[in-house]
C-alpha cells in the first residue's frame, strides 16, 4: 500500500504460474485485500484479451500512464534463461518443436496477448501450409501413406436411391485426407496428396470403399478414424478388416479436440504439414476443387482459449454453409504425430 494506506494492485506476468484458475482470482484475492488493505497480486499467463489478467494488465497500464508508478512487471523467457540456462534450453527446444509463432510459445514465453476473436490460421500460418508437390491418385511404391477420416452421419430421407434433403440445411460430409509421410525420423513431414468427400453415403457402402482405398490404392500404414457417435461402428468394422495396429480411433470431446488443435498447430508451425500445389493446368479438377473447399474452411476457422490451467481451445468454422469436414480430417494428422515413425530394423539371432 502507499503512504495514504490505500490498497494497491501489482501485476506480475510470468511463466508457468497456473495454480489458480483466472476466473477465481477475484474471489480468492479481492476479499483478502479488502480485509487487510493489502497489495493485490495478479500473476500468470495473459492468453487472450478477455482473461482477468489481460483486463487487469490494461487497467494498470492506464494507471501507470497517469502517475508514472510502476505496477506491471514482465518476465519473458529470455530473462529467466539468463539466470537459469537449463530453462533457456528447454524453451529453445519448445520453440523448435512447436514453432516460434505457436500460441503456446507466443503467450507463455513471449508474453504476447492472443487475439481470441481472430482466425486460428493467420496468413503467416497459412503460408507455411502450402507445399510444392503435386496431388496423386494412388500410392507410389516405396512411399508411406496414411488416411485421416472425419465421419459424418448418414443422410436421412433417401427414396429409391435418391437423397432427399433441404438445400438450406447443414449437411455434414465424411471427409478423407490422404497424407504422404516423408522425411523419415521421429518427426516426419505430412504431405497432403489426395482428398475425398462423401455426402449422404451409407456407411455400409463407405466401409467397402475405405477398405479398398486403404489396402489396394494407398497401402496405408495407418488409418485415423473419427470414432465419435455414429463413427464408432464404422471405426469398429475398419479395425476388424484392417487390423488394430493400422486403424487408430479418435473420439472428439471438448478436451480431445482442444488437444488435437494444439497438436495440429504444432505440426504446422514446425513446417511439417504441407498441402499439395495448385493444379494450374486443371488436369485434376477434383483435387483442385476439394483443395479450394479446404482452404475456405481454413480461412474461416475461429478459436477461443478458455481461462484456466488446462488451456482448452474451442475452434470451429461458424458459418454452417462452409462446414469444417476437410479441416477436421486434416487436423487428425496430430494423431499420426503421436506414433513412432523411426525406421524399423529387423533384429535376427546368430
């Protein structure tokens, strides 16, 4: 407190201070400060503009501008590293693994306030997602491929094999993204080489086509399948046909989708996710058309990071006319990144 006995506020923005959820700080600190006329200390990671710490930071900056009294103390990772070299090496490793523009790095280590109301895939991030390789129609010998499947429900109201639907209603599609696993080592690059999109297709029909694509067209090392809700049955049938080591089920929830989103950003920001190049000669109109749909979804994807130590991120495409099927399919590449991609060496007995 100052000389007059008025309660003062101190803001400390530092790394790894997450013991109390930000939404509870007012309830925890304010009564103690009011009862004892003590200094109020706020500390943690700023994250987005709507968190309590970010709001308090802006307020104290206004006070500092008025009276010149310092109330804000920022400790970025570089300053900590000067005192603790081991911590500096850790952060450098995280920057190399996730990329310097990853939200974790920007807010936890660089102390930058994230724009939660903006797009998840900023132009700089989109620039990293473009590759120079052409699309493919089938796998090439000696290359490794994986399939990423986001499952939609079967279309209701089919009569005589003709799908009946309301043109104004939102109709999800089942989306499949094929990636080539390149580069070798524990951290490979994932290159999109093909996309498929099915709207209203019965899962029994889809199952047979997916088995053929995995076995005979792409010889897939892994098939990541959205096993949420109606996708559980399809995932189970695929596991029976292709094997449990090949089919990797993924169940969407608030927590798992958040983790998937963070993992997807990490792969992108590390330069290990690349889309195929544009088909300038229009020899593969199908690939070009689905690529345009994908990038429309990327461009319109928004996100929000919830306050709290779990750092849950909600991300989606709000416009029901655009959908996010191909985007979610591509994001399943984060599940691939959890697998062991190191070269397999046969060990024999002598």
